[in-house]
C-alpha cells in the first residue's frame, strides 16, 4: 500500500499537474517507512520531508494496540511529497508565513489528489490524517480549521516565535487552507460548482510556480488570480464560467481576510 500511495502521487504530479523535474532530470520518489526514534527502537509517530536528501520519512502510530505505518495513509504520503514539489518550485522558506504557505499548498494538493476520482465535491473528504488523532479523528480539516484550533481568518493570525513550530507553520496554514476550500467549493449561484479537482489542481500549481521563498498569503492570492487569468486564455479559453471563476477567487480570499 505504501508503494501504491507513492505511485498515485507520482502520477498526479506527472499527469495532472504536468510538472517537469528541474534541469531535465528524471523524477525520483524515495521514502523510508516505519522509521523509529533516533535514540533507539521507540516508534516515531510522525512523518516529514527531508529536503537535503529529497526523500520522505514515515513513522508509525498506535491503533488498537497495534502499530500502523503512516505510509498507508494516502493523504499523509501525498502531503510529504508535495513538500518536495514545493521545494522544486517556490522554494518556500520554512518559517512563519512562508512556511505556513508551504504547509498549506501541501495540504491543498493532498486533498485534491485523494478526492480526484470523486466528481461530487459535496462528497469530498476535507480532512488530513483521518484516524491519526485521539478517537480516530484527523489532524487538520481545511473545511473547518477551527475544529483543530487553527485560525480561519487573518484577524486570528498568531505570530509565534521561530522556535515554536517554526513560527506556527502548522497553525496559521489554516487560514490559507480555508481560502482554498472557499475557492474549490464556489458555485455559480445555481448550485453548480465552478471548479473540479482538475481545474483546481491546474490553478494552484500554476500559482505555486509564481511564488518564492519569502512569499506571504497575499502573494498567494495575487498568484492565484494571475494564474486564473493565464488559464482563461489558455486551457480555460472555451470555459463559459471563466469570469465567474475569477470573481470566486477574489471572494474566497476576501472571506478569510487575505486582502490587498
């Protein structure tokens, strides 16, 4: 299952995002699973992306007194490898607001991948890591960040010291996540969604390519808007809802206070 999850990520990046590795290199997806604590045989209940080594690490967690590998969770696997994609494109500095963007884009792409084959957005699972917290809950929810004590609006942005979660990268990403949820679930006023998994993936990937190491949430808004304008004259040129899409993007970011 771990191998299958990595294959799903690789195919999504190649076929849906149409991302080419830098400098004409061949894409590689390396992971180490069932990792333990450095100090011994104690289980490591975490996962991460190692940029210097260009690989993902996955530990294990307890479920009903049994250890389960985190590599069996497709959204967790996707999230970590999308950090690798972020590193090849925007190269976000993993600190403060730019680090929160790194976390958010990894979450957004993970959600798009895991729901890609579900055409009805009403049926999507918006949670990350369902089954990993106490009682079988998730670790994040981009639809409802507040359910995990994350902020949902810039008025709630929490400035934290660098030594605390790298300035709150896993906390403040809830704001940008909620903007993405607002965008993806935008409709035309008649109950018809303006985006699907494919068009949303195209949009956020093109936006990601426009961002850089110190980008902030407002820069992401600008990048998404610019990406939509580019798509409007390329892949979306025959889309009758492209003007509505642009308005929906502005509204999605307005609703969480990411404004000019």
